[in-house]
C-alpha cells in the first residue's frame, strides 16, 4: 500500500522499497522559496526514518526539474543567510540518505536544481534538460554546489561551470560524467523506473556501504576507510540479501553438477 507525506511544495510517496520525492511547485518551475527549503528538510528527515526504503527517485512536477532558488524572493531580500543554511540542511539530508537516490531530470535544472541533482547518487536526464550553476552571475555563492561538482567531475571542469555560469546540454553533462544517461523526453519515466528496479534487485546492505565508501573517498584517510570497510563487509556477509544470493549460487552449481551426472 502506498503511503507518504504531502507538503506545500513537494510530495513524498512510498511504495514498498521505492520512494518518490516530487518537487511540486510547477507554476514557478519548482523554484525554491522559504516553504520549499523547509519542506526539503521535512521530506529528507521523513525519508531518513523509512528503513525499508532502498531507492528514492527525485523529480519535478510539470515541465521542469527545478529552476533553482526563487530569484523574485532573492531580489526582495527574503533569502537570508538562514535560508541558505536551511537549504544546505535539506540538500545534505538528501545526500546522506542510506537509500540510493536518482535524479530524474527534465526541462530546467538550474542553480539549486542542479545542486539537488548533484546530491543524488545517480542522474538521468531527458534531451530537453537545460543545466547550469549560475549563482555567481547573481552575486551569490552556489552553496556547496561547487564543492560537489569538483568532487564529481574534477576541479577544472567545476571551475568552468561554476565561475562562468553558462548553460549546458545534458549531452555535455554526460561527457563530463555529471549525467549518467540521456534519453528522449517520452522515455524518461520508463528509464528512471527501470534503473530504480534494477537497483532494487541488488542487495541493499552492499549498496548502502558502497555508497558510504564513495562518499568518504575525499574526506577520510585510507586507514579509517579500511577499518570502516571491514565492519561494513562483516555486515554484508551476515545480511539476508547476501545469504540469498549465495544460496541461489549454490543451487545453480548443484543443478549444473546434476546435469553433468
């Protein structure tokens, strides 16, 4: 049975191990205002408590993923340092979910929208996607977006995108290894769900620990990583998912042996 959370600017739907976080301010191309950032914090805290959720798809209702922060509110001075701190709290909450997150991108994915996508583990984009991180052109810093870009695609390309703020195509993003897959608009939903269901077939304990190791790659020394890896591997080896995979392997080996006999 599907459950979830209905907020002013986004919807959170849970269907077994799959959750969908839908940015739901389509009349403003899902731009982020005060309500939006508060809702992102609420939604990610809610998702963090759903231990049975293994994959989360993040998408935007309407024609766009997210057009970034609401420039109208920025222009009137409504977006204070507290707003940006709350913003990062929500984005970090998304980033730190145990679940594997997929950004399903169409239309505008600008500024804060790209930052949300960067906080996801995987990104799939429609051919009509328009991407950029133009904060410097508005006289502000793109929160921790430049850092995430540098870790994902390297310092040189991150400087090119963050210091100039130019728009780029999903194909260009794919060439930079920022976008994993580019598909026609009409195939975005189908391909996103296929990717989600492929992930759901993989043992989750191994997935979440692999995700954590990648997250720590730029922050933690090798010795600490090694200690964490041993503990994580022990949990994987004890997990029912691993036991099921190995039982299936043994059954296949036994069947092959019987065929030989």
